[in-house]
């Protein structure tokens, strides 16, 4: 998940920079890559939600009384 969010953010930063340089062809490629990473991220979150990921972590991390 962290890799995907980093890849998305890296594209955002590059796109902001390239907007100033008017590098449209490169911008188009970065937009396409960003959308692909965003799609992968959404799919990952949906899979985790389907498996009730947060409930499993809450259970695993809860402190047991001795």
C-alpha cells in the first residue's frame, strides 16, 4: 500500500513540475501511470475491506489480560 501511495504522490509532484515546463507528452504518460497506480490502490483497499482487514488487526493487536 505504501509503495502505491508513494507512486501516486511521485506522479503528482512530477506533474506539478512539468506543468511549468509545458512538457505535454511526458505529462500524458505520467497521468496514465498515476491512474493505473490509483486503480491498483483502490483494488487493494477494496480487497482488504472485503476481508474485514481492520477487524482482524484490532483483534490481533488487542492486549490480553493475564
